[in-house]
C-alpha cells in the first residue's frame, strides 16, 4: 500500500502511517496537505493520511477545509502519541541555541519549554522533520529544531532534550482518505458537515437529532462559510456508522433542518 503524507521522511505523519498501516507501507512525502489529497485523487497513492487535531494545540483547520473541497471519503483514523525532541548538530550544546525551528503545531505544543530557554527565538517551518533537514543544511550550531527522535536519526543529528512537549498526554489524531468508502464494522465513527439557516435555535435543533437517539458526539468544529460572513460549516464526528439504522434516521432528521448535508465517511474507530 502506498500512503501519502505531508512532510519530510521522519515526520510524525509518516510515523502515524507506519503505525496504522504497518511497517511494510510505502510512504510518499508531500510538500503540502493539498498535495496529499492530489496524490490520492491522481492514483499516485492508495490512501492519504493527514492530521486533523492535536490534544494540546487544537484543530488543523486547513485539513477541515480540504475535506470539504475534495470528494475523498474518510476511511480511517489514528491517534499518535507525539513526543518532541530538541534536535541540533552533533557537538552543539543547549547553551549555544539561539533559534528553534519547527512546524507551528510543534512550536505550539512546546510553548512552556521554549519559554525556559533564554534568548531563544522560535521560527515556523513547513514541517517538523523538514525543520531538522533545514538545520542540517544550514550548518549553524546555534539553530535547533523541534521534531521526533526518528527525524534526528534520519538526518544524522543529535538530540539535546527529549519529551519537551507541554504535557505528556500529547496526541495527534489523523484521518485517512481514499478514493472509495469502506464498510467500517460495528465499532465505527461517522464524520459529516452541514450548514444551517442563521436563526435562533438552529444549531440546538440540529444537535438534538443525535441526543434524541443517544448518539455520542465526539467532535464539533465550525469553519467560516466563504461568501457568507458569520455563517458557518459545522463538522461533527459521532459514534456509529451509516450502516446503522439509528444513524440513517438521525441523518434523515438532520436533513429537515440543514441547508446542506454531506457525509464525509464512516470508518473504524481507533481506541487508545
């Protein structure tokens, strides 16, 4: 199986792909999240794996938008335990560091640690593993990166500190997208997106279709509806599958309130 991910070899997305699909998986690094979706749509890869939210830093909004812009159904999810390291050139000391590079999510997940480093400036990069690659190529011993231990190994760099994330319960949730939907089995989640009239009680009525049927909502996210200021897309994840009668009834009921409704996919639920 070929799996597309955003970032360089050694990225957390690649680690999630190998955990979820197995060590024999062939991974394809992509420069952007848009390129991940394009690789699946073109047939260059069987599946794309993208991060959707982090337990410390929150949602990755770009990927919510891409789920809506593309017709690729969600076919799986994976929770990855993220352990950050401060990575620098071999021989560099912590006292040498003046600049730390990483993906904005990596920087956000290590804010408290970064504040403990005197006279250090944080700079955003396109990827965690990519930031290690940049540090290696620059050859500057005053520059370090926040990335995984595996990324340090891939690029022949040294780890100055381990476990620097703000909280040990640091997980990133990934979603797998593919050309065709799957049958998710009994322990499943479903993701949908819908819009509503901007009137009092509209969201309450929409959510009540799940409460009335004891369907567990596991995630709610809103994103701006472009061209209609202060109107929103509502993304919801809930326990259950579109193969379940109670779910089909809930979605039919939701259709009575929603202006638009799209099922993004039903997929096996990942249990930690």
